């Protein structure tokens, strides 16, 4: 589209399709996509595997002490044409999307030391611009200087249904009401945490995708990019 590259920050509530639109935008623009949610999910998976999280609770001090053991990276899968998440050299893209991780990721993401470590890694990844990054605090904390900030949302019931459809398509036996409860609980935790709470940046554009298609939201975002870099 242009030689001028920008940082696109996409924040918003859980299960509202941030990663989907971020991946699409990055592919269209030839930008690098960085899924920050996958980074927090990877830390959560590490905690679960190492007895540092269970029954919705997290051993904060234990996890903080072992943060140096956690290495997260994204590798591009040529066959699938997408980035996949690796935790200490292991492809965990599928496992981090499952409900055990979803049920523990918000408490993990509230830990100050975890967020500081992830924010530093994210800022390092975006140093050369030409990136699309999605998460909870990209436009407010990670890249407050981002040229384009978008805050995405959708009604909780819509988000729960999308998550339910996604998991059942993968053959998982899940309960819609449990997923809806998880979505609502994550909204509450994300918006009320002491460190980097979820909020819309003052200069972010609001995108409510409750009643629009993926194609419509992609066109909307690309239109905003074009206005900035044309």
C-alpha cells in the first residue's frame, strides 16, 4: 500500500475477534502479526504444567521466580501461512486456546511482573514498526504512540457463541453457559485489575462487531489504515 509503515494497536474484550482481524490486516499489508494474548496464554500454560496454577488460582510468587525459565516466540508456518506460538521450543498453538488455559489466563495476566516481562518483549518486537499487535493494553501501555489504535468489543453472548463454535468445531465437548461465564468473569478481571486495566485509549477508534461480518470489519480497519498512510 505504501512504503511508510505504522504500528497498529488492537485492544478489546476477550473473544471479540481481535486476533482474527489483526491477522487479516497484517496479511493484507505485509505486516508482522504479534498475538500478545498468546504470550499470556503461554505463561499460563507454563504455570499449569508446573503446578503453579489450579482451580482458578495462581501461585504468584512461584511463577514470578520462574519467569526467567519461560521463552516465548512466534514462528511462521509456511504450509499454514500463519504464525504459531512456541513455548520453550514447543509448538503450543492449539493447547493455549483450550478452556483450562482460558480459565486461568486473566489471573496470570494481572501479575505485575508478568506484564512487565511481556510488555518489554512486545516493545522489542515492535521496534521497527510495520506490525499489528492485539491484546488488552497495547494502545494504552505497550505502544501509546501507535499511529492507529482500535478498541474492539461485542456483546458477551455473541462472544461466547463464537468461542463455543470455535471449540466445538475442533471436536471439544464444551458447555455454552460455562463459556459465557468465563467471558463475563474475564471482562470483570481485565477491566478492574490494578496493573494495566483494559480500557479504551482516548484516541482509539471503537469497533463493535456484534452485528457485522469479518469481511465488513476488515474493510473498516483497512479503510482507517488507508486514511493514515495514503
